[in-house]
C-alpha cells in the first residue's frame, strides 16, 4: 500500500497535501501526560519501547496526522556514547561531564559500539511498525552533529554557545574531531533505524542559527550532507528531510546543496522565499508559526496562505517549529483538518 | 569640531571607518566591574549619573572606540511607567506585575509624565557630554516598543514568547494598545535624550526575530519607523540607527523602509546580502560575530573580509550583537585597532 506521506516526500502527486507537526507526541496531549506520569520521567519514557510506541501513535489516532514520528530524544546518542544525561526540572538536559578536551573525547564510545547500545530505539520502531496503519508513514530522526555537539560541549542548553564558539574560533580541530565522532555514530544509528522499519528520516539542526553564515557549511551542513549521502547510497527508497532552523539568509545566498528529498522550512523563513530558491530541487515542508495554533482563525489564515503559495505541489504541511504545551488539542486538530480541506483535489 | 562617527552615519567620506561595540561598557572590563561593585547592583548603576557616566567613558579611554554609548538599560522605560523592575540573579530582569489586560495597561503612566521621570538618564547624558572628547560621538538609545512589550507582557525573559504571541493572534487590539502607549513614551524619551546632548540615537529591536515575517511590520517595524520619523522631522542633524536583530530573511523580501540613516546588521546576516539590498539607501553598521573576539586571528580575518565587502564606504564597524563577558580586553582592543588599520586612507 502506498503511503501518501512518502509519495509527497518524493514530489509525486497525492490526493491531498499530507501534514504532521513537530513535537506532535507531546505535552499538549493529556493522553501523553498520562503515559509520561506513568513512566516517572522523560528519559524512562524514551527507554521504554511499549510506552514510547504508545505516545508515538497518539497523534495519529487523535489528530489524524499523515505520519507518526518516533518518540525519542536527540540526546540519547551522547548518552550512549558514555555521557551522563539527566533532565533537571526547569533547566532541561544536563551532562555533568562536558567534552572540552581531546582526552574528554577519547573517553567516549564511538561507531558501532555506541549505535548498538540504542536497542530501545530500534525496539520501539519495530513495535510502532506492527501497530501503525499501513497508509501512514513512520519518521525516524536524529539531531545534526552540530546540535548534539553544542550540548556535549556546553553541558546543557545555552543562550550564547560561548564555550562551543571559543572552540570554533580557537581550536577548530577539536570541534571537528567531536563532530567526526558524532557523525560516525549518527550514520550507523540512522541506518539501524531504517533497518528497524522507519519509512522516512529527518535530521534536525535545531541550533543551526548559532553558527555565522560563513562557517555553517564547515561546522554543520557538510556533516549533515555526509549522513544524507551515506543513507541515500544504501537506501534510495527512504526519503530524507533536512531541517536546519533559523538560516533564512543562507537560503538566499544559495548555501543549500546535497542529495536529499525534503527541506524543512522554519517559520522565520518566508515560504515564498524558500519556494523561489529551493522549490525546484527539494520538496518543502512547513512552515506555520506554531503560536498561530492559539487561534483557529490565525491557523486557517496561514494554512490558506501556504496553500496559495505552494499550490498543493511539492509541499508537506507542518509547523515551522514544535507545538507548544499550552495549545488546546482542538486547535491542533483544526490545523490538521484545515490542511486536508484546503489541499483536497 | 566634526565627529567622524556622525559624518559616517550620514555617509560622508571619513579618514577611516569608525567603530564601536554593542555592550562596550560591560562586564568584560575590570574597570566596569569595579564601578558596578561600588553601585551594589545593576539598577543602582543605571540610576546614578556619576557612575553611569564613568562606565560610559571607560571604553573610549581604554579601547579607543569612536563613539560612546549611554550606559543604561532598555527597561528603565516600563519601570518608570509604573512597573516594578528588578534583576534576579541568574534570571535577568523580572516584572512582578506583567501587563495582560486592558486594566493592567491603564494602570501605567504614559506620555510626558513617564518620560519626565527618567531624569537620571538625562543627567547622565549631560555629565558625559561635559567629559567626552569633542571628536567622539555619544549614542543615545532605546529598546523598540515590541522588545519592551515582550518583557512587560511576559514579566521576564522568555524562550517561546508564548504569552505575547497568544495576545498577537487572539487579541491583537490589546497588543497594539500596549505598543501605542510605549511608542508615545519612547518618542518623548528619545527627544529628551537629544535635548540633553546625544549626537546619535539607536533603536534596538533585540527580539525582532520572535515575530513571523508577515507580521513584523504590523507589530514592530511600523512603530520603530514612527519614532524615527518623529525625531527626523524635528532633529534632522541627529542620525538614527535601526537595529532589528535576526531578520535576514525580511531584508531579502524588501521589508525595510523608512527615513533613517544607518541600518545595524546582525551577525546572522551576510554583510554582502545587506549591502546588496540596503547599502544604497542606508549606511550599514556591523557585523562581526561577537565570539570571534575569542581569537585575534579570527577577528582580523573578519575585519579584513568586512573591509573587502564594504570598501570603506557607507560603513561603520561593529559587532553583530553585544560583546560577551569572558572576552579578554586585549582582544577587544585588537578588534578596534584592526578596524582602524584596515580602513585608514
């Protein structure tokens, strides 16, 4: 059975434009909160295939999105490389032993050994595939090496990225060594996600905008492209979505290159700009400002504007960033319904 | 005596390209830390003209920048409108009584009454002008109404701006009423800064990028332009610098309009893009990524690249955002010296 979402990723005609939402398995859903409560904490939820499967499927059942996205966290990779991940209330993820030197880096497990430890992710994927309706796609994902490295180096979220940046400008060799080791794990991790059954993969570079334009390729994009090309060569039937957040100006300057299928457009980038610069080469995903979900009228206005710009071609509806926890479920449902309504042929 | 900085703002030929740094009177300077210690806390420092004058002049003496910028905080405006500003260690500015309703807004003092309360700012300006060398310019400043409103509505710094955004999409009339009241105070505040002696003014829209492109004009830029036009009509000899941060994609789409002199380019925007789109109409200020200051080599590389792009014409050197506290003073001095060296005619 063909999946509309996969067809759309390859730019094929579909009966309507598919839609999903970043962070759709999340805190705005009471059903998610119930499972999370049961799990005790966020990491337990990531580690438990039965529960992770359950929350992955919730938005498919409740909202009718066209794709499920694996429930997990981008930081399970450095965690299994040997860093000690914890989530501190009000502060987000924390690594007590950040990577600041070559010796710190050498301490970390790499390659197959690290990728093999992420069995709970592969088990979750297999469970989801047993239960997900055949016409829906399952999206696997990873953080981009740069985004993962920011947490590994800073030891936590950061506003200024000043420790990473000091390394970037004073000791770029060390930063590249970290990115290299992470990239090698990510390639195998994504390959194992594909072997476990995901239909599509997305690479999230959430902190792309922390790098100045003239350095972005060197410290992030080229590693993302390396991962994409590794997967494309072996699994050409699996679409790849790239989502570097906050880099509208790089689009204008033509920095986007590489063999992948879908470019995820963040909400800070006008869709018309993305279409003009990238729309012929890549299918575009996005890009409603997530806060429009606070209002049904503002949601409809944006969905209609996006349909007008994209004309139902080479497009996947999505938000331009993750849905926020205080959005009413009925407004999220309204968004999904409106995307289907305006694009139905 | 003519000031090189003012001449450069008007696009006149100057013997070299002037330079200053955002947040140049700041924590990276031991001399600043000593005064701040004496003041007891940050707000005391803003309220004390003698001390505020002292820290304003420090970077002129220590680094040789071509302009001083008034030491103050953007949030003194809502504070004097009747909100209770405090700075909580590790959390930044906090208003215990955020503005969420029309009644909250009506509680606030507006217009002349609010602007008249900021006497310590005007007194600081007068003191600085007595002591600042005649060939150096003094920059006055304000936060843009939108940036001020985000703090007034959220009650503190925010990652998601979800309270502001809910208002933007569900109750835009209230958000406009807040922006109107703030704009009216800002106009008079800037006028009084000019009457007290500032040579140039800069309007900082630090959180410009929190607004989606299609709404930016409505909720921020048009208010900034209104302030600029009010000042331009009365004080055409005072250059106006606009600094909306994080809006590279809007530049490409041609959203920038209005009668002002200098456009401040953030570090996320390639200078070549800004020059191509805005360089004929506006003098451009910027835009070295502040973290390059961690390395003298990375600093020189960027200064030379900027000089190459701008060719010493219609340009003011600056960082693309504020200097960070852990930058060595000698590296900051190296930046200033390099700007003068590469642009000397």
